[in-house]
């Protein structure tokens, strides 16, 4: 047994979504081989004191909601000189950004869409319950849904939608009473009455219960349905819905509305606004596989292990954590795309909810440029040659492109063009973008139909973390690209080595960097950089760290600097390598 014990504190009332969420998390993390997680239900400070004395934890995680742990306060938390970590259930970007250490030392939010711009806030994947579906679905079309009888769940809309498409079907609703918010079941009963009154077709059968199902009973309930629908209202300023965790676990088709509570899975493929119920059933569950993979039990364990490891390493110095971590994030990511104005730089990051991040496919064809020299200076001649690519990028993501310094857009244009040219030669290429946040090349590639994995500390992980993720497969990527990131990375030799580990044989990495062949250590460089690159760095130093790779072609990094930033004159260079084939 590992001697590093972490308490996981929750409350005792069971008819509660927060309580169920805590159990789902703990059912996964208790299997950790690196930490000893212990689950404790407390209803007062005395019980908490007893658990702490008995187990001597190195950290405490609270499955916290102000309605369920009313007795917990900052004074109680400060009694224990170990890291105190709180979950945030009703998470929004604004809440995450403003979180401070006046209550908990750190926070965990299970919102995959969250931007990680507050160094005290971590995020994890969703805690999907493990379920082996052995249930036989009814031969009749069966539409299911569940949830507490709180406002905006849209049960009535499901009734109307089913009757619009079907003359014969079973509708199964489970609407239990909520311990917090609807203890007497008034809202649940009111919704039930409305749903019954809306049934107009004789062969539409409504089966409605108010029982509070345990996890297994709920999963069995969902697994018997042909499809499970969730027609929530928009629900502004709300967190993620846990209902989807259970629906995903049973691997049945899902239909959702465009509600903010479904932002972590929203797409046209499962949106009722873009499909009929019949088409959602016909489309099956293929689109949901990626969520099963990314939110697996092993990945959730890994999430909690890495968070606790980081917290323990930084707890004693976390009074200065805001400053040091924010500077690091700023150095690597916030400024890497050269904002157009001081105000842009001051504001830092663009909201993820912006339409820029809507990965909808656009019907715009990009005619690629044939590149004869992939390792080169991205100078004015190159800017002219790639003008059509840059123009197309402005057409596809105009708002984001307009916020960039025009001369720097050549890097994304080169990367976009090069990825397309290589990807078009490969059947179903596996592509990874490192430093994906606001990378216009990555966004445009997805908008024109390419499937890309994205990593970035603002979105999810840095490369050093990603490579340790249980589902990360080494030697598996056809293409890896990274635009203007490597000069902002402290250990660039480790960075390039990890890229080579991810590439499969004949896989190609496409990078751009800040370049000045006359650069010497100690020379003035932009505050956002660790270095400029020289021919020696690219041809000798970095390549020596990846002996299984070579330059894709003969380089030509001879050109006078033509870009100025923070009174530093330099160029942009491309660095394209290929992994050797040992055959």
C-alpha cells in the first residue's frame, strides 16, 4: 500500500447529483497504484477531524458544493497544514479565472472545455461509470431520459418531438425527487403531470417513475432504451451536466440540445437541432467512441495522480505560484501569436466560447502551394508565395486572423499548407498539434475537414505531461506540427525528443521558430522567448537529440532578418524533420 494517503471528503445525503458525482470519481481513483485515496462522508467538523487523525493524509480533496457541505468553511480548512483541494461543480470560465486561495488552496473542475489560465485550477476528464451492457433493448422504439425535476430539463419537449416523428413508441422518464432543491417532489410531480397531458397518440406509451436509482439501476435503465435524449434549455452560467456521463457509459445513441451544460460533447452529429430522432438512432454511437477513450477510468486516475503530484510539489511555495506559473504560461502561450495591441496582450486570452472555436466544417477549398524547400526562412518572398493561403485563412477565421500581426501569419500559412500536402498523401492520417490554443493553422485544418488532436497547457496539457498519459501511443503519429512554440520552451531538446518519440516511422514533424543566425547567448531577445535559433541549433544541436530523425530536405536558412518585435530583429524559420525508416 502506498503511504501517501489522500482523503476524498463528501456528504451523506444520497439523493443528490453531487453525491453521485463524488462516488463516480472515487470508484475510479481508488484503483490508483501511486496514491491511497480514502473516501469519507462527513456532516460536521468533528467527523472530519477524526478522519484526518486516523489516516494522516498528505492532502484532502472535498467533493464540495455550498449546498451540501454547509458546515465547511475557511477556518476549518486552515486547521490542517496540508493542501486542501476543492471541486467546483457549477464551473464557468469566469468562476475558474477568479478562484483564489482564500478558501481552498487548489481547485479541480471536471470540465474538459475549461481554459487553464488560473494556476490554482486544474481540470480532469469526465468520470464515466464503468458498465458492461448485457441488457436487451425493447423491439419497440424506446426513448429515455432522466434527471431531477429542476427547471429547464425539457421533458415536455421530448414528448412533443417523439410524437412528431413516431406513431408508436415507448417514452421512459425517471424524474426523482432531489434532496437539495425538490425534496418533496413538487417540481418532479408537476413535470410528470404536464408530460402525461401532452400524450395525444394512442400508441405512444409513457412510463414515468420517481424512484431514486442507484448507479447500477440508472445504468440499466438507460441501457434498455433505443436512444437517450436530453433537451435542456440554454442554461447560461451553468456547469457540466452529469447526466451525460451515465448516457455515455451505456453506449447507446444520444441526442442533445445546444445547451451550455452539454458544451463538452456538443456537435452537429448528436444535436437535435441538426438531426431527427430517427437519424440519431440510425447514426449509432460511433461519434461517442472518442469520449469513451479520452474519459476512460485509467485517464481519470492519471489526472488525479498528476494533480496531486503537482500540488504536493508546489504547496509550500504556492504563495508565489500565481506569479511564477502565470509568467510561464504567458511566456510560452499567451504572447506566442503576437497580439496586435497592448490591450490584446493585457487581456491575454480570447474566450473559448467564441465562434472561432466552433469546429464546424466550412465548404471552402484551399489550393495548396507546392513547396520545394521545406527547411527555409519564411521571408517576404515566402509571404508573397503563400498569399492565397493567408487570404483563405482570413476567409475562414477572420476575427482571429485580424488580431494577429500580419507579418507573423506566414508561419501558420506555411504549417497549414505543409500539413495539407503531407496529409493528402496518407489514408486517415493521425495528426497532432502541439500548442494548439488559438493556432490558426490547427483551427482552419479542422474547419476544412481534417481530424487533429490538440494539446496546449491552456486547453489541456503541455507535451511533457501528454506523453505520460495512459492513452498516448508512442510511434503512432503521421504528422506532428507546432507553430512558434519551441523558442518559448525552456528545455527545447527534451521537447524535440518527445516529438520524435511520438512520430511513427516516416512520420513528419513540422515546426516554425524565431531565427537569427547571428544570435549569441546573452543577446537581447523578446521577453516571450528563451532563445533565437541558428543554423547550428537546427542542424546540429537539436538533431543530435533525435538520432532517429533527419531533416526532410536540404535546408536554406540564409536570409537577412525582416521581422521586428520588442525592438529585436529576426526571422521566422521552418524546421521539418522525418523519422527514419529502418527497413
